[in-house]
């Protein structure tokens, strides 16, 4: 039996994921988390095989959480389940230590398939993300410019793109306004 913790800030999403997982028969949900603090609590208190992690939760960024979780439990498998379809999120999640990446538009059967593959020690990315990766790797393919950004610059970029002000980003990331402005200038 594969033991799973689901981390998403939306209760209705967690409930839906639990139903999908429970119907699989060989998967069981041991716990849930609604934010980064709860994720780290579950990692410390529960013994489980796969963390299903939303990238866009309150508090710590999903990328930061992946690194923190892997520092605590290096062998824990992480499946990112995100609303972000853009390639840069998948690439960064995998580079941060995730074992797989799936968008929330995926079919329930694809989620179960991904969980089984990851629990078995494999990696999983959706066909759409794989195609984008392949196109980016081909000569003359689209450039992947986000790869040149540091993790912090990427986080600032993501928050700026989401409409946050420099002052709000500084407060959220515990940085000075000047530091955020410097990152913004590098973008």
C-alpha cells in the first residue's frame, strides 16, 4: 500500500484528490496539509511514500518547500500537481527535487498512474510537458530563458507577473525593497 500526503490550500481539491486515490485500491491518504507549515509538520510526524504538492500555496513557495522536504527526507518522493502549465514550472520543480509534475487539468487516471510510477522509484511528467521539453531541446527550438534566472529571481519574477508590488514581494519573501528592486532590474 502506497502512503500519500496531499498538500493543497483548497479543501475541495484535497477532498477530490482523496476520492481519486481511495478508488485506486493500492493507494491510501495518510494526511493533508493546507500550507507550507503544515507540509513540514506532516513530513516530520508521518511516515509516508509520496507527497502530492501544489506549487501555489500560502507561505513558502512550492519550489522552496520541495528543497526543504528533500533536506528533511531525501528519499521521499514528490509529485507536483499544479495549475501552472508553463514549462518553466515543471523544469524548476524537477530540478528542485520533485519526482514528477502533473497539471491540475490532467485526468484522474493520469494522477493514479503518476503516483504509482513515482512510488515505484520512477519519474513522471505529463505528455504535454514532455513535448515542450523536447521542443526546447531541439536545435532551433524555442529558447528557455527562465533557466538563466536564479531561484530567487524566478520567485520575484513569478510574483511580479502575478501583479504583486515590489513592497509586497519584499514583505512576503522577507527581503529588503532594494533587494527585490535589484532582482527586478536583472529580469
